[in-house]
C-alpha cells in the first residue's frame, strides 16, 4: 500500500480484526456481484469504498426512473444507461483503484459458472428465484462462498452458503427448487427504500468478513429483518443430505 492507500483505509487498518494484513487481502480480492439494483447498490458502494481489488458486477437492465427511490448507486442522469455502466461510474468516482468489470448481460448458468471461477466470493443481489438457484448451483460447482440476500415490502433476509466447506448447506437445502416458488416482485408489491440498503449492507459486511477471515460468517443461519417492527430474527438450518444440488459434494 502506498501512503494514499494507508490513509484512505486507515479506519480499517486501526481495527485489530483487519489491520494491514486484512486490508491487503481485500486489495487482492475479487468479488462477483450479480445484480446492480436495490441490493447491488450498497454492495457495490461498500465494496468499492472498502478497497476490493476487483469487482465484477452483472446486470442486464438499464436505469429507470422507478429505480432511483432505492437503487442508490445510480443517478438521475443515468436513466436509460445500463445499470452496470452507471454503477461502475459511481464506484470509480469513489475509489479509482478498484478494477470494476461491468457485465451487461442476462447470465446463463454456464456464464455464471465461468464468472464464478476466478471470484473469491459471490454475492447474489438478484431479484428472482430462478437466478438465485442458478447462482447457487454455480457456487456449488465452483466451491465458492455465496452471500445471498432478498428484500421486498418491509422484509428482508440474508444468509451465507460457504460452499468451500463440505458440511455447509447450500441455498437449495434451505429453499428447495420447486415449481411453486413464486417471485414477489418489487414492481408489483412495493419495497421500502431502506430495507434494500439494510440487507445489501449486511451482504457487503458478510462478504468483507469472508475475504478478511474475520468473525463468524452467517453460515447455516438465515437472518430475517422486519423493518416495520425493526425486529431481527435468526433461524438455524442444516445441510439437507437429500439436496439434489449439493448432496454428494461432501
Ligand atoms: Zn444443498
């Protein structure tokens, strides 16, 4: 780290759990973020400000006026631009050291597997079950830690699926991939702006902890947030030995 970086990251370096060594791990790390919307916004902002070395951010959408109520990485002048280009511009304006790769695509499962390969952590900031299950399968195949989040109305949830560990449950152990999984979309149901910020920020915190190797990850635990009552609950869950996605990997 040069003098500018030592200053920029000084409040991290002061933390004994991070220090110079932990900050250097972040500078050398590569995160794959899928989604540049409500959850992806705070994830992108915190990973960039915290000094991740490389961030690959993927989203097939363009910025729309209805996004700006909660998708804080985007600006009014970005309406009509690809979300990933808008996110990259904001991230680079905060921290030009970060190498941001913008992938303006709807990702196939094979593409997810390919993109997950070089990543140290995968962060799911998508908004539908089909994509979440495809990301999970890619992480199981590539044995990558997955930080998953979801938010709608006033409710949100976060969990970590550390597929580097054979005993860790995967997303499908918790939410089996059945046909009756109905997507509850923001477009129809509404979403309280700060709940996406709360959940995305929790995801960013878990991703940074995994990369630094600090604390206890939210592995085998689902954190549920109700922003109306402002109550947080944690539910423990275990690997499903009959899971069609991850059984046989241990
Ligand atoms: Zn599983």
